[in-house]
C-alpha cells in the first residue's frame, strides 16, 4: 500500500539450534515460517476483506479465507472497542511442539473500553490515540514470539508478517473508517559463528483506506493478504459488466443498487439491498472458500450475517473490563441475523 496516502498517527552456549525455512507455495513468496526441533512454528493466514459502506453509514464486510498454505488458521475477527472490530491475517497463530495448544493473536488481548475522553482535539482522519494503543497491544504480544526466530529469514522486507483490517467509526462524528495495520520485521546478525540473528517486529503502520479523499467516488473497497493486485476486485467486475452479475439486474431495486455502486455512490445503496447483494456476491465469486460476514452500525454495533465455521469462544470475565466497557460495545457472540 506504500506511503502515497499513508496516514500515521506511529547464558551458556546455545544448546538448541533453530532452523527456519520457507516453502514458497505462491508467487508472492509468502509461505510457512517453520522451525525444526523444539522451537516455535507459525503459518501465515491469507485472505481478502470486501467492505461496503451503505446508506446510514452502515458497514457491511466479508472476510474470505484464501489459504497461503495447507493447515493455516482462517482469518479471525476480534472485538477492539465499542466502535471497532479487527480482522486478522498473517502470523496470527504460533505453535511450540511441546505444547499442543497454539498461541493465538486473537486471544488474551485486553478489550479497549471505548474512547479516551482525555483526547478532545478535532479528528482529522489520522489514527486516533485509542487505535494507537490497540496497535501497541498487538505489537507487545507479537514481539516475544518473533524474537524466537533466530535464523536468517528469506522474507520480503516490504511485506508485513502480521496484518489487521480495522473496521468501525471515528470520533467526533467522523463516520465510517477502515484502516490496515501492518507489522513488518527486521533482522540483525548478532554472531557470525552461530549464525544467530535477532528478529524484531517494527511499530505498526496505519493506512486509512476508507473514507476516500473528498469528492472521490464512494465504492466497494477491498484489502488482501498477501497484497494482491492481479485478482480483480468486486468493484472492477461490476464496472466491467461481468456476466455473473447480469441476473441481479432482473430485480428493480437491486439494479438500482448496482448502478449506484458503479457510479461511485455506494453510500446511497439501501441497507437491505447492500446486505442482499454481498451475501449473494461472495459465494458467487469464491464458491470453494470459507468466509464470514458481518455488519456494523454506529448505534447498534456489530452483528453477524454469516458467522465463522469455528465457534467463537467464551471471553473470560474481567470485572475491570466489564465495568469500563462502553454500553454500545459489540458482542462477538451474537447469533447470525435470520436468513
């Protein structure tokens, strides 16, 4: 995604030898980061997010599982605060052979209790302090895991090892916003004798992908991991009159919705048609992929439309978090909307 429209807000001899290798299964050179012997293992979760901000600032999104390698975890959704959720990709699950339970990036993350009232400045679309705190929380969990990777990695320096798509609403009446939060790694050779490298995770990069610049078209947007510029987006297919969507125009209301999307006025599409279209379009385009789908409203919070296949685990009760939690906080354990 680059920096073009980048918006920042910011003992004795070693006994166990670690061997890290990559199995390049896709052109983008993303693959499993694996270590032999008794050290840490992680697999990279790939996928795509499709987002449509419709009428009344209602956000519809779908996360499609596009495995980088066999056995990788699916994309997962986390509750960030009362106004944001995040979809996780990349190294979101780590394993130590001695422990059958994986270390998951979507677990044991303290939930943020709404917005910090100490920040009263005018919001200008930069990542506000609460999102910065969220980014740091994931960084602190990721760093000790990556630090166990002690051999030189043939990993693209411009690609994140972990990525999150943050979906929600900005403060001060800002409205819908979508960010990508990318965590890259760097390595430094500490000793040539043992070929011992120090692996560090850099501070996350925040890039806002919605809303667009003023007066720019409002369209359906997408984010993918690994970055994918070859697969046509849903918006591109609609603008090109892809024949797979021809039957959608048999319905007058749906035809109007598609016309608005093609004209760059996706925010004017009625909520009912927006949900109906996304529910039909995703399995049409990705018939063999698993996916989950949800919607967000600034007042009503989060709801599942299509819940993930794997169960959403019960969150451990934390009295302090419960006390601080904003009343409008979304629950990830709501039942899917009836079909």
